[in-house]
């Protein structure tokens, strides 16, 4: 259809409106026609016919579409889709909770890993202490040699106490009970009773090994928990996206359509009598 045919159709539409719609007198040279059931009004002035948007709905539609495109959301306000808005808000609350629980589990996993590494340090100290006692049990060494070995054993015991006191995560001590007294190493001696001392060290090593194994199991559980919650979060976010996210191509097409209509909504001259 050519431009002239399009203008003819609009002219016939305007004339039919003029003949069938109530006229509100404006002045001897103008009139305003308010058809029922449509979004526009027809204004006639000095022989020229204008089509006006009755409540500027097209302008509002353009603004709403631009707002949606800027936000990237189909539902910006509850009026866009009341039911969808309620569902998306509830899902957003659940997403926030799941996200925070994942962060909490990650923090706990970091804590567990740090505590396990601190215990690993104590275990290495005990292994060194055991080696020294085995060396002291050698019948070739004299008492002076054993005294030298005992001095290193004492330093290693001090290291265990320092680790229990200063190893902390975010201000919280991670192994406060793993002291020399707590591990039963008070009477460890490289000078006398080396066999009994070896038994004390073996008991402490066994206790630390069990504790590290428990922490390792807890770390695996936390890792699986984080993975499961992450998958749940992704699926939930995908479901929410289908509800609230905007189809950009469709909305841009609608914006272009509304923009074209807006050009005629505030008084584009359709036909002027010559």
C-alpha cells in the first residue's frame, strides 16, 4: 500500500469519527471529538484534523518499555504482573538465603581446613620428638648426649603449647585443647624412661590423627553441601529468570512500535484541507 492509500484510509477514519462521535465545542474554528472505546481523540482546527492520544498512554508505554529495557526485567513494578511479582519476590528471598548459606559453609570449610593444618603442624612436631626419643634410647649415648636431646624435646613441647595458644581463625582459637598437658606429654623424657615416653607420644599421635580424620570428613561433607546448594541456586535463579527477565528482542520491537505511534499521538498533521 502506498503513502497516498494510507492517508486516504486515515482520512476516511477521521471523517467517520467526526460523523459518529460527540463533539465538544471549543471555538467557532475548532472542535474536540472524544470517541468511546479508543485511546485517542480527534481534534479539528481550521480545517486541519489531528489525532491526539487521549491520556498520553503511548508516551507512558514508551517510558515503561525504556524502564524495562534499562532494568532488563519484565516485571519492574507489581502492576506489570501481580502474580509473577509475588512469585519472583518469594524466589528472590529464597535465593538470598541459599546464597548466604553457601557463604557460611565456605567460611566453615576454611575454618576446618585451617584447624586441620594446625593439627598437622603438631603432628610433625610429635614425629620429630619421637625420632629424638628413639635416638636417646640408643645405649651408646651417654647422659650428656641425652641431656642435649632433652633440650630439643623441651623446645618442641613449648612449640605445641604456643600452637595451641596462638593458632586462631578470625580471633577464635582452633586447637585450644591440644596442649602438652592435654596431650599427656608432661613427663616425656629423653634422659630416663624413654620407652614410656614413646608410649605417650604414640598416644598423642593417635589422638591427633583421629581428630584430623574427623576434620577431613567434615571438609568433604561441607564441600558436597556447597556443591549441592550451588546447583540448587543455579536452577532456582534460572527459574526466576524465566519469570522476571525481559525478552530483549521482543521488548525492543515493541518499543519501536510504540515510538512510531507516539509520533502521531500529540498532533501530527494527518490531512490538511487545501
